């Protein structure tokens, strides 16, 4: 079985395209090629992003406060005021909202920097810089970070610039596991999570073609089976087909199905062939799309895998449809990958 060998910077860029934040993220990751692993790269990016946030000014939001004061502010807390009167304290217990940096998105960034600084494998200089940066978040509360904290964040037009930083924090959170010693955290190898990386690879390819070329429109495509029911039963129905990526131009259409396997070939009795299930799925898309728009030229199909062994590029014509089964080498310099993916549409 082959292993994925993707440089750390390229893993980061895959995620950035999947998040549709490549240009912004590339600017934050200056010197990414020098990082030995993903934790050190994420630490560098968080430090750079936190500096930018501090320079811009941390976002603030209204937070509820309670205080015992001499004049009315906000609304009076009746129970608290009665207790003060019982103690002959000449004050009122008031509840009011006040602008504060102690909002969920700042709490998450601060907590993530604290967690990363505790990684045993982290470069000492980066760990020191993370701890120094945390001190600039002094009026932001400390939280024990959980998955539910990310759901509490509400971004809008005025603070949408937090989106990339929060996605980086979520990636770091998902990959960090408590160290068995209980003294810190350790990082998982994200490349071994085929389910997660399959979704990232699909979003990467979709957003790459959406942003890096202008010939094709990239749009979702939902297909119904070209089928006629032969019974009147309402029990069960044919499933809807949803393509991974659909590219449409005036006289050309391409259905791309992405797969993230440790091997793009299947083996039977020592003989290698393309994955039959993947080809059947792509062909079903093409044949049912042909009946949807019979007046247009037949759509082309492409199965796209990351390369792990020998490069593959099989091109066929199947019942009038051009079909290409190809790999992309994600271990190459990023600009080479950029040019290769664009060339696949030529």
C-alpha cells in the first residue's frame, strides 16, 4: 500500500483552497516551506494572524455584566438590590451590557495558542512567541476549548476577517489529542484520515477551478435517473445523484469526480486495474446527464486522484463520452501543481 507524501506547505494550501481562503492564507504563511511539520506551520500562521488582528484591533461585542453601583445603569436586579439593602449598603445591583473583547472568537484564538504552545514537538521559539502573543489577549477570558465553542461564534460583515483564523483553530483542535502523560498534546497525521482528506481534496479541486480559471463555470449539478416507474408503489425511490464538480462552458462540459485513496488502482490476482466502482459511478453521471440536455455535446468525465505511486493518465472514449482517469502529484512545488491542474482542462 502506498503512502501519501505531501509537503507540509502543500497540506496547508489544500486546506486553504478547501476553505476558499487561499490568497489570504498564503500571505499569513510566509516561510511555510521551512516548517518541519504541520503543528509548527499552524503555530507560525496563528502568530502572524494574531499580530494582524491586534494591529487592526480585536473585535468587541456586547457582553452581560452585573455590578453593585451607586446609580442606575441598565436594569436593576431586584433580588440583588434587596440583599444590598438588607446589609444597609447604599448601592444598587444592576445588570447591563458592555462592549468587551471577551467574545467567543477571541476566546477560541487565545485557547488555541495556549494549547499549541504546550505541544512537545513545537519549536521552542514559536512556543515562546505564542505565549507572548497570549499576553496581548489579557482581557479575553480563558476557556477549556471544546467543539461546541466553535458553534457559538457568529460572524458577520464587520468581523468576517476572523473566518480564516477560526478555521485554522478548528483544524488544530481536530488534530490535537491529549498526550498520554497528561502534560500536553500530540498531533494526529491528517493524511491518514482518508475520510477527512477526501472531503478536503474535493473542496480543494472545486475551489481551485472556481478561482483559477475563467473558461468554465463551476456549479453544483444534481441529476435524476432517466427512469420510468413501472409500478405505482410509493415505497422507495431512486436516489438523486450529486456530482462532485461540474464545469460548464458554452460548447463543453466536464464532470469531475475526486477520490482520495492511498492507491488509485485495485488489484485482483496480481493484475492492476482502475477502481471499477468509481468508473461505474462516473459513467452513471454521464449517461443520465446526456438525457437531461440532449441538445448539447456529450459531457466529458474525469476521475482525479492524488498520486501516491506511479503517475496515471488513462484516456478513453466510452459510448461517445471522453473519460480521463488521472492523478495529480501533490508533492511537487505548488506552482507546478497549479499549472498541471489548469492543463487538465486543455
